[in-house]
């Protein structure tokens, strides 16, 4: 089968695996055991990874907290901020196109007294900077807006958001899980105060991610969400996952080195796929912004063809119809609904995401299979019922 679900997760790059291997067996020490070489060697590996990751995102190693993934990093960022500052400010600004790892945390905080203003995205998934400016109030604590969307690949103008939040003196939390390693990322240049990302979206291991909570004004202070031995400067207790931390740094390094070349290739493949679909004249629409969006991501709606039926009709293609985290529940994508699509339109949509190991031949075959299945489903006698 053909894997077209790189935004759900990616395979571990064999080069990353090679870098990680010694840390499962030979260098097994606990980095907190500073009293002997086993521990010191592990601690050195973690320090090296921390410095490398910080350098790549334009931040200081002191601001980096390793977590179990972006979900945990988002929890720590938003709950940590709220618990620290709730007496002074408890209002957030966000958008309903965010990942559940932000939406559900904000919903949890609302039950504890937070307020959220939801920005209205337009039909292409973009937000209006003026609306953001107007939404910020004297009691606003933070703006939480992602860098690139996991379902549509829509990219927010993080530099503009950073400038607005900086002027207003509120924190900017940015979930960059889909953007890290794929788009330029510099916390200083963009004014991001709290940045989150994950290993398994960038050909690194699963179960590792990071929160960067940098130097900003006002200074970011957080309440820890995981108490114990005081690891990660007290922000996240628990013995460090050394192989995964080393793997995260190696994966980000590779992605950064290959970012521009890979983006150009993915854009070409995406164009080729679109070209084939257009030539076949299968009526379809693109959800989001196909030009400025995340390279390799394509959210498509085949008009009149149910997405679930299409998925069943092409078992050789591995793709998603929404975020992997919510597609266990068969409801239309919240992201697409927020962008103004109706439930039926959203139900006719699917996400194809290409990645590092996608070949041109796979793209060609995927296009053929989709065209064939769409035509077949449209011709089916019970089609009118779908
Ligand atoms: N945020 C975004 C935008 C994502 O795409 C994902 C992916 O599932 C997450 C957060 C959650 O990341 P993790 O799987 O590392 O918890």
C-alpha cells in the first residue's frame, strides 16, 4: 500500500535510528546520576541535544523542556501559564482550527475559570490580524495559535501574530508540531514565547517532544504539571528519555538541513497529483491554501463522494479524513466546519500528506486509484443516497 499520511506520523529515518542506537544499550546511564561516568555520558548527550535543538529554533538551551510529545508540551504551556497567572489574567485568544491538544486543554481551563475568545477563520483557514488585535483585552494572558494546521496545511503568519502579541504584552503560544523542520522556525524573529513540537512528525521517534518557553517580556513563568524529582529545572519531573531526546535533535537537524530541497520536491509532487486529478476532470475542491500551505499536504473534497466510502474504495491508499487523534470518532472535521464548510462538504473531504519517502511513482498510482474510485462511486446506482 501507499502511505499518504505523513501528517499523522512519519517513519523513523534510518539515519536517526543509527544515532539513537547506542543510547538504548551502551550509554544507558541516568543523566541525573552525575556521580559516575554512566550518568555523565548520558547527561552530556542530553546537553548536546538540548543545545542543538535550541540553536535550531533560535532559542536558549535554558528555555527547553523535553516532554513526551506535543500534547504534553501544549498541556504544560497552557495549564502552566494559567495556574501561574490566573489571579492577574485568565483570558485566552485562539481559533477552532487548533489541534485537540490545544482545544481540549482550553476547554478544561474554561471549566476552571478561564475565558476564550475564538477567532473566526475565513474559508481558506486564515485568521484576520485585525480581529486578533481587537480580541486582545486588558486581562488577556495568552494567544494560542498554531503555525501550520494538521488537517489542511494552512500556515498562519506567525511573525505578524508575534508582533501583535508583543505590542499588546501578552504571551504567544504556538503549536508548531506540523511546521517544525518544514518551515523556517526562529522564536526570536517571530516573537513566539512558548513553542511546542514533536519528534514523530519529523522522522524522529514517537513519545518525545518539547516545549520552548523562552525569554520574553513579561517573563514566561509556568506551574509544573508533573511533580517528582525536579528534572528539567523542575518543569517536568521524570527520568529523561535519552535515546528519544538524542533522536529528536538528530531528526530536527536532518529536517533543517534538507528542508528547502524537500519542500521543493514535495511541492512538485503535490502539483503532479493535482495536475492528474484536474486532467481527469473529477470535480474536486481544495480545502485551505494550496499555494502557501504546508508542502506535501493536500486537503481535498471530491464533490458528491463521501470520504469514508472513498477511503473504503481505495484500501491501497493510506490517508486520513481528519486529525488522526479524532478520527476514531466519526464526526465531520471540526477544522473544516470552523472554516465554513457544511457537514456534508466536510464529510466529503480527505487529507493526503506526502513526505520524505514518497516516490513520484506512488503519487502517480495514488492519482490513478483516486480517479478510478471517484468515478466508480459516482456511477454507483445508490450514489444519490450518499
Ligand atoms: N499538535 C499538532 C498540530 C499535531 O498535529 C499533533 C499531532 O498529533 C499534536 C499536537 C500532538 O502531538 P503528539 O502526538 O506529539 O502528542
